[in-house]
């Protein structure tokens, strides 16, 4: 093996190592990673070209589109691709990517979401769940939000929502004496209150179940 070829291989290995550290390369499927590593020597990609290819490859995976490998022509192993050939291949890949970005979203074959079965449970809470927002502070510019737990837990079950960290078993709790507790709440008629009901649930999803909205409307009128 000539010194020039060894130097060339060493250069591409260095680029691959940098790509693996600085891009989404490590998140690609193993087959696509192996394919990019295999063709990199033939195509002599620049660092920026490699970065763009890995980002496109990741998008194709996320969109469940045909993988990057299918967009390259079959080339004899070890053949060095000319600059013009490389330019045409990259242009075709970029055009395909742009067309996919513009096309309407399709979810063919995507798993169907499962229905959340939430059990609504009525119980008598010891006290009304009313307090300041957890991040409220006298030392910061704050909206002075008060949070009112009209309902506890949520029926949507969104995986990203912090509410899921506090409750389990798909049980949603309603206070049997919620309206009475609100009526007995001592409030200053000359003061403006900023109160939200979304701290422990998406309470509006329940409508007027268990009289929640009636109780809130009566309270707001005061």
C-alpha cells in the first residue's frame, strides 16, 4: 500500500471520528453507519458533506422513508468517484430530502395510539388544594399565580408531562366537597387574584364532571 493511500485512509478515518463525535452519526442505525463508513473513502466527502449526509440520513430514519443507502448508485468497491459524480449524487439526495420535507405528513404503518382508561374517583380531601406556584418567589419578577387543584391527575397520559410523576394507576381524583370548600374560602373582594387550575391536571378536559365548572364559575363570580 502506497504512503499516499495510507495517508488518504488515515484522513478519512479522522473525519469519521470527528463526525461520530460532533454530529448525529451515533444515533443512526448500524447499517447506515456502516454504509457511510464504507463509501466515505470512495467519495472523499468533506467534513461538511459528511455532516449534511448524517443529518439527512437521520431525518430519513425519523420519517420512515427509504434509507440513505437506497439513494446511492451501486459502485464497484474501492472505486474512487469523480468530483462531478459526487456532486450529482449529493444533489439528487438533497433534492429528495427537500421534496420529502415539503410533502404532507404520512403515518402509514405507524402504531395506533392506545386509549387511556382513567378511573374517576371521588374522595373527600382534608383541605382545598390552593397554593402558590412552585416557582413563585418574592425575589423575582413573578405573576403571583395561585394554583387550584380542581382535579388531581390527568386522563391524557402524555409521557412528557410531569403530572405523571406524581400519580399512577390511571386514577383521577375529584374532591366530593370541592364546591363547599370554595364557598368557605376567605377572599378579599378588593384584591385581584390570579388563579390557575392546570397544576395537577388538565381540568378543562373533564368539562362539568362532578360539578367542577359550576363550582369554579360560582367562585369566580365572587
